[in-house]
C-alpha cells in the first residue's frame, strides 16, 4: 500500500539558519511528488513538484527539494529561513499511472522560526 | 484567476442542523476534490469528481455526508444532520485534466464548528 511519512512532527529553526524537512514514501508505481505549505488559517499552497528529469527541483519562496529514488525520499530544503516561513509543510505523492490525480498526503511538519 | 473559491469561510451550527459547503473550482479544471482536515486525522480525501461525475466517494465518512457537482463551476458538500465530530476544516481543491501534470490547487477552506 502507498504511504507517505514525514518523520518530524515539529521543527524549530532560527531565522537565517538552514532548514531541511524529510519525506519518505512507499509507492508501487512511478511516483510524482509535491511539497505544499499551509500558513495558519489558509489553504495549502504548492511549493514545488517533481515528475521526472533533474532530481533537484526548485520551487517558490526559495525552496528546493531533491528526489532520491534509492532512498525513497523527497526532502525539502531552504538555505536561509525567514520568519514568514513559519507554517506547516506537507509532502504528497501521486502516481504517473493514476490519471485521476489522487494524492497521498503526509501528516505534516510544523515549522517554528525563532528570532 | 481568482483561484478556488469556498464559502462560507466559517460556519458555526448546532448539532442536528444541515450544513452546506460550497466550492467554485478554477475555470477549466476537470477535477474537483473535497478534503477534511482535523488535528487527529490530518488531511483526508472525502470525494472527488472528474468532469462533474463522482469518481470515488470511499472517503465519505457516512451517509450523513453527500456531495454534488451540478456543473463545471460549482460543487457542494452537505452534512445532514451535523454532529460535533464533524467539526473540522473542509477544503476544496481542483486540478487540470492532464494526467500526471500539475498539482492540486486548494481553496482557503471552510472552518466548521458544530456545537
């Protein structure tokens, strides 16, 4: 069965420090992968996506993610966080063979940014 | 484009009352998804539509929940009768019809409180 695991429920990081959020997936088919961000009281906003090709993908707000097939991972990174990056982050997985476009979401990682 | 529009943004009702949540997807998007988000269960897919036809409603919790999509620009999620355990944030999302491309675009959500 497909699954998405975000091992870290909560991460605290200082403003200006680097951030890495982990995402591991278990998927039988060729996956496509997403990272979403949810600010308090808001809907989910797409940060970036991976389908194929270059395994390092760039997204909005200075985020990037690297797909590692051998590790079944798709970790999100940002070199220097800003206070506005405080939010909840969700990893999601779908299948290129699933034309319906259903996504499996992880449980989310809450990011707190300290001054 | 205005994005996915949901109404109301907040709804407070009493147990036993009927609740109707509304969604207007992004114009041209062929797929529409309804999700529920709670602290305990995270983000759950309730039902999704393709070209106004319900494809999978296996996530609908019980018969009290129903969803319709009478046309390409409007969908409703109805709860009748509502119960306190239905309190959650309900999101609508839409995506284009091209398989394996793009992500889902989320609305701002409806925060439902059932007293």
